[in-house]
């Protein structure tokens, strides 16, 4: 695994940032932009992914980091569920759904791998040195 000196170095965070941009793009479409509730919810949950990764990293301990990564993974699943609602309401087409859904799926995989790595690491975080 590459050395991580700041949360911006974490690939899952970088992808989550990209997901936020993609979610913003789809929520400004004519169909989507008037559904204020779903628009706000999917934007908040996509932002929650990157925010929880950053906050967990900032806690300086593996156990807390893993906990916040779990929250981030849950938020990625929430985005995927909300994408189904957007698809069912015809706010997005199937191609857009698949692209954004798969980006969230990729992020969840990266988070899972990072959680496994941290769980198996002897390093417990700077808080415990």
C-alpha cells in the first residue's frame, strides 16, 4: 500500500470526491433539480463518504479510522439506493445510473480493502505511539 501522509492521498477519498462531482452534475438536470428532498439527500450522502474518510484519518487511531470508514461505506450504499430512486423516477437514464452506481461500488471496495489493511496492521495510529 502506498504511503499515506494526508487524507487526500487515500484513493477512496479521491474517488469519493469524484463521486460528489458526478452526483452534483446529475442533480442539476431539469428532472432532478426540482426534487429538493432527493437532490439534497443524495448530495449529502455522497459528501458524507469523503468527509467520513477524512474525519477518520484525522482521528489518528486505527480503530476510530476503521469506524469512520464503515460510516463512509454505509454512505456509499445510501448513494446507490438513492440512485435507484432517481432511475425509477426517470431523473437519470440507465447509463448514468450504471456509471455513478459503479463508481460508488468501486469506492466501497477500496474502503473495504483499507479497513482490512488497517485491521491487520501492527501500526495502531499516531495517537498510540
